[in-house]
């Protein structure tokens, strides 16, 4: 992978690990990091063997959000023109699962980055929230939308209006993270999950990921239509036929795609 300054990207077998790497700024997301993340996802999307990506932070934070020092100086025109959109587009078009492993403070744009991933797992010392209100601003990349769809209006409203950071366990009880593990086990657990996904048909995983994500983006009927279409595709695909035959013949499937 080409030289990245604010992100470390490495491969552990079929799983890629992307680490936000501005630990002295609690991995605050500046424009350089936006472009490094875009580059990392673009490169990984071309690497066929990579079956899933784990995103985590170096040091004691996942990310404390957008870099306030940079943001306060940005004229409106630059925010609108350059903004963070390339990052969300790169993640949205990435077909394989992205697992967020929250290793500490996950705030503002940091939580929005986590919520743009497909699965969120947290170390027990993680603290999550949307503290933008304390800066006199509001969330700008999913903190009022993805959060509300995930935890419901009243919990989201409390978090967005007070800026309170919650513990990993409170986030778990809200359904905002799927699992809490001891801090020292976090990365291993995220990679283990990535490896488990790697053992499935990549083609089926892509169809499944797209279908689940549509549940948050469409009406129920549109989501059901997409699910049905993807189901038809899966049962007609080579891997689908292979998986069903392998089950009937009591052997391990041999995935091609
Ligand atoms: N931006 C820039 N620098 C930061 C940020 C940040 N978001 N967060 C922390 N830092 C810096 C601190 O200024 C400090 O620098 P220094 O050592 O020079 O004083 C260093 O990182 C360490 O931070 P703290 O000493 O404050 O660490 P604590 O453990 O005491 O506190 C907190 C941790 C509570 C997380 C605290 O740092 C904090 O409140 N940070 C700001 C959190 C915040 O308000 N985030 C929201 C930012 S706005 C946003 O994210 C909008 C998103 C829009 C969409 C785009 C997303 C990509």
C-alpha cells in the first residue's frame, strides 16, 4: 500500500487492519486522515483476498471526532467543497464487511465513522457519544440519523442534546455495539470475527451485507424487494449451488467467489 501518514494499514491473513494513527490528537480526523482512509479503502477494494477490514485506533482512543483545530479555521466553501464526503463514499461503496473495534474514546465524527462500519465491537474502556453540542455545533455525518435509527429517537435525542459520553456497556444495552470485550482482547476478537467471515463465500457475504444495510436506508417494501432480488441471485450463484450441494453431500463447501 502507498505511503499513508495518518493511517496504518496492515494485513493479517485475509483480514486487513486499518489503524487511525494520530494518537497525540486522540486520532482526531483531519483532512489528511480523510484522504488516507479513502486511499486505504480504495487499495483494499482491489485486493481480492481481503475478506473483511477491521478499523481501530492507535493509542487510547478510537477517534475523538473531526479535528476541531482544523475545522475551526475552514471556510464554509472549503467544508462544502472538500468536506468528508469522499470518506463516506469510499466506505459506502466498499463491498466487504468493515468491523469497527472501539479501543477508547469514540466521539463525534469518530462515532459516525464507527456507525458507517458494518459491525461495532467495543473494548470495555470505550466511551461513546456525540459531544458536538458542547462546541455549539451539531453532528454532520450520521450522528443524528444512523444513531437514531439504531438506538431510537429518545436515546439518540438525549445523547445528541447533552453530548454525554456513555460507557461501552451502556452502548451495548442500547444495541449500539454488538459485543463488549476486555480491552486486551479487542483486536484479537475483531480479527477472529473477520476470519470467521473470511471462511464464507465472499459473494454471499457481499449480498448479505448490502441487504442488511438497506434496512437502514429504505422503506420496508424497498428493503424486502432488494433482499428478495439478492436471495434469487444467491441461490442461482455458483457459490450458492456449491454450498447447498456440499450440505446435501455432507462435505465442506469449496467457495469460488
Ligand atoms: N480535535 C482536535 N484535537 C483534539 C480533539 C479533536 N476532536 N480531541 C482531542 N484533541 C486533542 C486535545 O486538544 C489534546 O491536545 P493537547 O495535548 O495539545 O491539549 C489531546 O488531543 C488530548 O486530549 P485531552 O487532553 O482532551 O484528552 P482527555 O482524555 O482529557 O479528554 C475527550 C478526552 C473528552 C474526548 C476530550 O479530548 C474532548 O472532549 N475532545 C473533543 C471531542 C469532541 O468534541 N468531538 C467532536 C468534534 S466535532 C465532530 O466530530 C463533527 C463531525 C463532523 C463529521 C465529520 C467526521 C469525519
